[in-house]
C-alpha cells in the first residue's frame, strides 16, 4: 500500500512540476510602468478547454500509475 501511495505521489509531482516552476507573470519585467490598462474582450476565451484537457490528462496519468502499481497477481478465473 505504501508503494502505491509513493508511486502516485511521484507521478503527481512530476505532472505538476512544470506548472509550479513557471513564473507567475513573466511579462512584468518587460513592462515600463507598474500599471497595465485593461480592455474588454470581444471574443470568448479559448483557454478554458485547454485547462480541462490538462486536468483530465493529469488525472489519467495518475490513474494509470496507480493501476500499474497495483500488485493484483491473483487470477480472475477460478
């Protein structure tokens, strides 16, 4: 059981490491002023489906690691 937990934790940390390592606002160093002007967008954001796909992919990776770590060596047929 401990092996499964450690495997799932390792997979989760590898899947989330690039997201956590990215800077929060990489363009802030390039800005000349501390104030940014905001304008209303006319189109709907296309980022939402990408976030959903990323979350589902991460869940699939973690689920696959847990399934592979399962040591169920008993035969299913009698």
